């Protein structure tokens, strides 16, 4: 396994002018000392000095340096060559007089070199400032005339013109006259036409710092249309710093904070959403005080590129992603650990918060933040969404934050807690403006999707440096590719912190250590894992038991909690209601014999009683319930088949098991779910079957929730 900390040779000439002069002087002294002992002719030294002076003159002329500076540098080469020639001719290099002259010349050369460079830098800065001032004066004159010509303004003043980074545009600050404090409504189009802006250019008119002041922002180059590679600079950062996704239209950083807030990202297929997640991963992994967890139950696609260097190639000795939840069961374990860590951290680090005089835990490599990156939120069952809401609502002080991603910005995908707590909102390219309006409630009605029409571009709204939420602004995300990830992985792996022991000293925390032993065999079925994974997979693998009723892992006490088998009531005494609905209660309810019509009370006149058996298309579809069994039989049968199939099943496959028409089954199960307020996540689509295709279907969590709801309703 290759080491991630291998030394590399740096052949760059990272010398200062003074160092360069000292190197020349040292070379001259060494040549004189060795040449005197070996009989080197003095003419060779004169030849080398003359050649150096000629080369220096050519380089200085190419760089257009002042004549005096050129002469001074050439004189330095000739002086070094002359001193060496004299020392060689007289064989006096090791005398105090000759060495003293050499030392004095060296000091003069180093001082002169440093002074020349400083003088040139000052002159270069002054020339650039004069060019910039000349340009700004010309632009101010043109804009003063342009505003007068297009809008017949008088009394206006151009206070300044400031260019942007990257030569992509500039800002004009205008002080408007009192009688015309604003430009007309069609000013943007008129200005764009008058400037003859290219495709992708734009005009933006904003209010200035005082009333009557306008900022006219001119974008002369379409930054959003270009591909911007992920920065090569992967130096260490902190989670306290802002996470940079890309560039704004004015080439300024498009960034956001993540220490105190959560992030929400939306983008349709093909918009560059996955690339945006990977860029977020890359920037998070640059930090030295945050661990990254991934939750992606659709195959861990957001994790695989970052795990390859460790799990397959073995070029790093630790996983960059600290934990990946690739299944619903693993996601439950992860969120249980996160919630327990939130509760534990708040109590355990009180002294740390007191010393920092803050009501939030100070983050450090010893106590890192935990960032949970979630993809395909629509695929999560509602039990997981509830746990995720708990993390979003309660994790701020404990430094457990989330970055949640989904395909659509609709109410059935984004929960209220996610939307409320996620002050950072990223909307990638969408086809429906209404989704942007839902994602950005303030300012969203003025958004035009065409302003971010290029792949990899979108809108960003985030708190600024003063903690004021900004208006959604177009931006272009960096482009990061798999080979780039493999290249930077060794640098990033070396700085990965570990989760603090206090956060794992909980009941669910005991399942953390063996996480990769559960996960890697699923992710890499046909690939041989690298030796770097052995320290993580040779541990005893712990798997929490499953609650038979809920179908989810129980990480609390290690055993499924249930209410036990209810005892039959004594004669004449009402039966005690169970405190909660568990697996044993569910089993007893499903096994209870169905009552006949003669054993139950008659239906009210003109209506259906709870015991009526309803038929459609010649087949009994459901039994609404009876005095003994309140659970709809169709719902119970469907739950059993879905559990037997592994927890997820397409509607067509479930209909075949139940010997029903798929349309009829979907209609009837839909009625049963709506009757108790249960909704299927993700518009009812699930990934199931051998091909793992996304089709309409059901999960055991959804059906189990409906069973509990029916039991609780009838028990009340």
C-alpha cells in the first residue's frame, strides 16, 4: 500500500532576489577555490561573467525593466567574474584580503538585488494603478454621457467604476439627481443594447448604500457558461470557514457557512446535482475539524468515488467518508447514533462550552463537527424522515449538521423542519419555476430559471458574513471528476479526524465500530477489498435486532420493545389496552379469528357497519374490521408479503402474490392508507426487484405504520 505521506522532490526555483545574489557569489568563491588548486585559467572566469551579463541583459530587456536596473544587474555579473579571474590569476582566494573583498561584494550584491526588485514592484504597481485610473476615468465619462443620452438625465454623477476579478465585468456607482432618483423600467434592456453585450452578458441595477445611489453591475463575460475545474489547492481548512461551491457571475466565490445552519440542495436529473454534492464533499474533507457521514439508500452513489482510494486501490489507509448508510436499516443505525450523540454531547461538553463562553460546542480536531450528507431524500421512509428532522432541529448546539439533497423542491419531498432550519438553499437547474419559488420563499418569485440555464449552474441563498440571508443569486459550481478525486484523496485522508469517544459512548454507539464490516460486502460484492480495509472489517460485526412490527433496527437496549402478549380479560371485565403497539400485539391482532355476521351487532339502517365485507370485481377486497380484529385483512396480507420479499415490493409483484388486479390493489391500499393519514414517500415509488428499478410500490415501514395507526385508532 502506497503511503499517503511520501516525500516528493521540489525542483522549483523558490529563491528570493537576495538569495539568488548570494548563490552567484558562492558559486564564484567555490570556482576560485577549486580552480586555483587545479590550475583553471583566469580567462574562463571572465568568459562566464560576460556570458552571465549578456543573459541577464536579454532577460531584463524582455521583461522591459528600466535601463539603470539592467546596467546594475550586468555590473554584478561582471564584478563576480572579474573577482574570480583575479583570484585565479594570483592564487590568493584563501587570503583574508581577497575573502574580505568577496564578502563585501556579496553584501552589496544582495542589498542591490533586493532594492531593485522592490523598486520594480513599486513601479509596476504604480503603472497598473495609473492604467486602472485611466480606464475608470474613461468609463466614467462614457457612462455619464450614456445615461444622459438614453434617459435624458441631468445632474447625475458617476462616483466610481470598479472592475471585477477575472476581467468579467465591472460596477458603476451612480449618484442620481433628486428629481429622478431611479432609472426607468426598461433601463436594463436599453443599457444592454447600447453596450452591445455578448450572449451571456447582463445588467443588474441595485440600490446603493444611501438613498439616490445606484449600483449598475455589468457582466461582460458569461462565467456560468464556462467549465470551472475544482481548485487544485486542497490546503487545510476549518468547518468554521465558508464552503465554496463555485463562482458567482462576477467571479466572486459562491460560498456558504455550515457550522450553525443546515443546507438544502435541489436539482432535477442532469442538472449537475451529483457533481455539486461531490464538490461539497471535497470542500468538507479539506477541513480538519469535521467528520463526514453519508446517507444514500439508493446504492451509496455519493460515497463510492470517495471510498475507492481506500477500499479498492489501497492508496490511503483510512476512509475519507467516516460512515456510509447504503440501506434503510443502516440509515436507522446512523441516525440513532447521531441523535444519541447530540443528547450526550450537550451534557458532556458543558465545561468546554463554559470555557469558550458559548452555548454551542467549540469544534476542534478532538471534538469534530458531524456533517451528514443525505442524497435522494424522496426515497426515505417517513420513520427516517422523522429522525432526520430530529437531527435538523436539535443538532445545532452539538455541532451535528446536515446537507440534504433531492430531485424536487416540493412539499411532499421536503419536510417543514428541513425547509425551516436549512438557511443555506441551493437550487440547481429546474424546468419548473414553481419549484424555485417553493425553495426560495423570499425573492423566489423574481427568479428566472434562464438565468442559470447552463449545466452545473443554479441559485444560491445563504447567510452572509453578517448572518443576513442573501437573495438567491446565480452561480456556477466547480467541476470535479473521479480522477481528480483519486488525485486529492491521499492529501485529504491524512487530515481526517475521528469521532470523539463521548459521542459514541451511547447504546446505539456500540454499532459504530463494525459499520464497515456490515457495509463493504454490500458495496463491493465482486471486488477484492484492499488490505487497508482490514483494520475496519476484522472486528466483530454487530447487527441490531429488528422490530418485527416496525421492521426497523432497535439500537436502544438491543432488544425489540413490545407490549407483550395481552392476557384475555376475565368475565365481565373490560380488556386492558396495551400501552403501545409492538410486534406481539400485532401478531395477536392478525391471528385473531374473524367474527361472523351473526356474532356482531347489526349495521345502522341505511349504512355499512364495521363488520361489512365489501366486494368488487367478484372478489373480497377488504374487511373493514370487527369486534375482534380491527386490522384490515388486505393491509395485513400486503404487509406480510412485503416483509417476506425483503421490505420493498412493486405494486405489480404484490398484486400477483395476492392474486389481484394491480389497479384494484393500488386503489384499495391507497384508501386504507389515506384513512389513517399515512402517505407513501417519494410519490409512492420504491426501488425493488432483481433490477432495483424505481416503480410504484410499497415498503414494510409504510404498511407497518398503517397497521399501528389502525390498532391505535380502535384502541382509543
